[in-house]
C-alpha cells in the first residue's frame, strides 16, 4: 500500500474507476493538458485520451450542462469546477435539471454525475476561492453532498459517488489536500455514502464536524483528553442526506454536543443538526448544543483568514463550556 495525500487519493480513485468502467469521463477547465488547477487529474489524459478527459471552455453552466446531457445518455461524467466560488453560474443546471431529472422523468432517466469543487479557506486565496457554502446544496432535494476529510475517505467516497445513479456534489477541502498522508490500498473498495464515521470514541461530549475542520476537531479532542475530558469525534462526511441516527446515538451516550464547521454560522448545516437534535434528542441533552463556526461575513483576505476559521482553542473552549453547563 502506498501513502497518499488527499489529492493523490482523488487522482488514484479516478484512475481506478476509469480503467474498470469506460463510461466514466472527466471534464472541466484545464483538467486535461494541465491536470487541473490543483493537479487532481494529473496524468489522466495521457492514459485515457482527450475523449475521456476533456478540457472545456471557462463556462461553469456549460460544463455542468454538458455533464447532465452525458449522464442522461448513459455516461458517468465527473465535472470539475475549479473553486467552489465559481459554482454559482451552474446552480440553475444543478437545481433545475440534475437534481430533478429522476423525478421529472418518473425514473426513466437518472443523472449519474459527480460535480467536484475544491472548497474552504486556509490557503490565503483571494475572494471567490475560499467559499464554504455547502448548505446551499444540502438544501436541494435530489442532490447528495459529500465532503471527505482524509485521503482514505476521499478515495472510498469518490468511488461511491461515481458509482451512484444520482448527482453528487463532491466538495474537497483544499486546506488538507497535501497536509498529510495515509496508506491506501488501491483495491476499488468504496465507502458508504449517507453515513457518518466515528473517528474517536468518547463518553463526555460528542464533537461533530466535516471537511478540513476534522483536523482541528481531532487535535482538540487529544488536548481535552489530557485534561480528563473524553470526546467522541464524528465525521459527518455526507451532509445530505444526513445520517442523524449516528449523531443521535452518540449524544444519547454523551449528553452533550459541539458542532464545528468553517462555513458562516447562520442557516448552516450545523444549525440543521442542532435543530434535529432539539427535535429528536432533547431528552438526552444535558447542555445546549454549541456551534463553533465561521462568521456571517465573506472570508477575510490573507492575514485574518486564520481568525475566521474555527481553531483548536475555540473548540476546546466550547467543549469546556458544554461540560460546565448545569
């Protein structure tokens, strides 16, 4: 087994699935000759040719629209949008066509398409390059929203997304693209969609997160363990449809929940999780649900970016606040 970064795991998943399934095609801006803006598709055009790895015009609506047409006719397109901040011109295609194709045709047609986009902050990029607006897509019926947080989960979840018969918005946290490596066996085994992953068992507090914020959540849990607080860490992974049962089961044991995400605070996925806990898990809660999030503003540029992102100190303080509640 080779050690892979998250970025390399994405590339490896592409190569595996394209070798075993000739219906898988990749299209997007600079995905072919240049190998993608972050090199996620590096080397694929040399192996599979320019009929399966297609460089497109700089037009996100056209890219997704082409993918929908391909999917409706039996192909399995994976479209790349260079940054999440560039995805908005394609929202009409995603909402009104990709998400509705199964329902509109009463199941006669489906849309087995993956829409990939690097997302989130942490690399000191300019505006429109650091968006975390996953809640927009989680609100759309008919679309799955999947966010890997590690190389192994990127590999397994991307394979599952490509094989899914319905559209998947696959958001890759670019802050951890090259941050660490994991050993990955290139065996083509997919991970389950629509399921949370329990990364650390604990009995005192449930810490719920996804994407790049999993890194700080695990670091906070380790720090809190040294202070005698046993934290369970859950990676949501598929934020829509949400595996609320795993979270409810955890909270039934811990009685406390802290939710961490870098997206803006208001109307986010964390608010939805908190609402479902209030509706279905209120009897288990020993303290109010606490959210540690970004702020209700555009990601600030450069020097203030780290102040925006939820860090270990803020997470530790929130867990302690939950523990102290009486």
